[in-house]
């Protein structure tokens, strides 16, 4: 009985090992994502221009 328990306890960690790392494969960027990125870029530049204008007027 003890021999079977010993074999079981030795084999148990083998089933708990983690799987190897597999690099994720990125998906291609869609046209919709590029459109939203472009709009966000324009909005960011416009916001920076408004902040620059507001700070320039305070001086």
C-alpha cells in the first residue's frame, strides 16, 4: 500500500506542471481601428492646441 502511495505522490507533481509559453500572434489592424485611431489623434492634437492657446492668453 505504501509503495502505491509513494508512486502516486511522485507522479502527482508531473500533472501540475504548467504548459510551455506560446507567443501570441497579433491580428491585423482593421480599417475601422485605423479610422478610430486617426480620429483620436486629431482630437488629441486639437486638445493640445486648445490648451496651448488658453495658456498663451494667460501670460
